[in-house]
C-alpha cells in the first residue's frame, strides 16, 4: 500500500501518464438508461486509476469540467492496487484533493426496479445514506447533520447516465450494466485539477445493475444489499475515492462488495476522517 498519498489523484499529469500506457481493453460498462437506450463508456475513455475511467472534458455553465465513471466491482474481480492514504486509524482517499460540492444541488431518483424493492423504501434509503455522509462531514457521527452537502430529492424525469457532458441533473436509477462483475457505476463531473481551492463537483449520475445481480433490503444471502451498496456509491457522490488494500477492507469505501454483505451500511473511522478532511 502506498502511503502519504492523499488522493486517487485524478489530475492532468496522471491522465497523460495513463493515456501513454498500453492498456489492453479495460473492462467497460455499457449502461442502459430508463428509456432503453444504451449509453456506452466511450472507447477513448482511459482507466486512470483502479475502476475509474476518464470521460474527457465538456463545458458546463461556462466552465470546463472533467467526467469520470467509477465502476464498483463484485469481490474477486481483477487485482487492484490503491493510492489511498492509510495510517494507524485511517484509510481514505479522494477523487481529487479539494474536489467537493460547493453548492447544494438536489437530485432525482427513479425507484422502479425488477427486484421487488418498495419504491418508498428505495427513496428513503437514498436520503438516509446521503445523510450518513453529511452527518460525518463534521467529524462526528451523532445523528446531527451540520453540513448540507447534496440537497434533497426532487421530482423530475431520469433520462440516463451522462457520459459525454453533464445535463444539470443528478440522477439515480436501476438498469442494466454490461460489464464483468459490475454492481454499479457512478459518474461524477467536476473540476479535478488546477489549484486545489478551485476544484469542485458539479454533477453526478448513478446506475445500479438489476440484470446481473439480485437485490435485497435485508442483507439476504446471494443478493446485493441496497443500503450497503448505496452508502458506498454515495461516498463517490460527495467526493470520496475507492480503497483497494486489505488493511482497509473494513471501510465503507473499500472498492469491492459481496452478496449478503452489510458492513458498508455504516461509516468507519477512515470514511469519517476522510469526509471530514474534505469538507473541513
């Protein structure tokens, strides 16, 4: 495990380096949006860090932004290394140091699913799991939310993951992901390079695979637990990166998940330390 590196460091220098490497057909997810249209991670997307694909740049509200697709794999897929910082009591990483939400933006959820999960349950799970990260942002998990990072669910039409440019909508839905052992994909747009104080997040989309995985709300064996996966994925939404070292396997942001797993429902010491440092 590499130490004293505070981020997965999605920065221009890393992208240039990764682009120069001979990467043999990395696992690319094919996303199907609610209307049935297949959205492909572009062929020129580069895996700049374990499970993170650069989607290139676009212009949003007059600013040049970068997009990244973060792929969440089932336990046992491939062999990943980590750039996460780890100390005696902390394991955490960021999408990029300083890249966080500076404005509060609401989100849209399409709770429809083929797994029998109650739609009200899905909506409340999303809101509750976001609150966990907002609660921890002050460094103390006490049920008192002092930082409103994301906002609230609002009504609207979910029209699918944005892989070419942001559309000013933060969206979450169930669908099909064609990718080996891929549980979910979270796409985040923002400014990840340049002076730290100028970095920020501007949009997110999330899709959960209901085709290759069965889902449960109770930690049922053989199924992905909704709260377990959502808590992890929403960590990316607030700016946290994946961890791929065995010493950090107990953290919510550990990059793999297994069926029946529920330990990621709660934030652990590294998760709390990391989100607090990001939003301090």
